[in-house]
C-alpha cells in the first residue's frame, strides 16, 4: 500500500501535527516501527478500525498506534456528521420555542442563570410574606 519512505514521512507528519510545546502524543519513529510489526501480527482478514483498536487494546504493546486509532475514531469523517449534530440541536431549539411562549422560555433561562441565587431563597418566608400581603389567600398557604 505505502512504501517505507512515504509511511515514515506520514508518521513524522502525524507526530508534528499532534505535538505541542513540550508534549508529544505520538513518536513518529516508534509509530513507524509499530506499524511494521503490526503488519505481520494482524490476521489476514478484513478488519475495520474498531476491530484493529480492540486488537491493539488486547496486546497493549503499541501505544502510538493505539493513540492514533483512538484519534481516528473520534474525529468526524466528514463535516456532514458534525453538521447533523448542529441541525438536530437547531430542531430541538425550534421545537422548544414553538411549544412554549417566549415569556416562559425567558423565565426558564433566567432560572437556569440565577440558579445559585434561587437555591439560597427561603421559600417558607416568601410564602408567609406573600400571604400577609394578600389576606384572602392565607387560607390557601396556611
């Protein structure tokens, strides 16, 4: 599939892409050697990326390859999969807006934002204060 030189340059490119100032997630040279050994170790049947990752987890001797497969499996293959997530969120927000009035939506947002303040309120004293101001309602809250 790849000759050794192009595979080695791809491994080095991946190392440089993932490297930060003093952290290296994948060592390109070790990754290249791991891939050469894995070519001999893997069974000669068609395997998906998840199958290869499970194989790597069982062996627990190929840290660079395991890390690269985990990255491969978590990055969206196309932009469409990420866009679908956003469109589902947009549908959900549209549904919520349609099913409740804007005033109620604003009040719910305010409750979420001011949650810490609401937790400190003494509900009993609020009820007593409200009932004392509205004498006809004392029977309801009393």
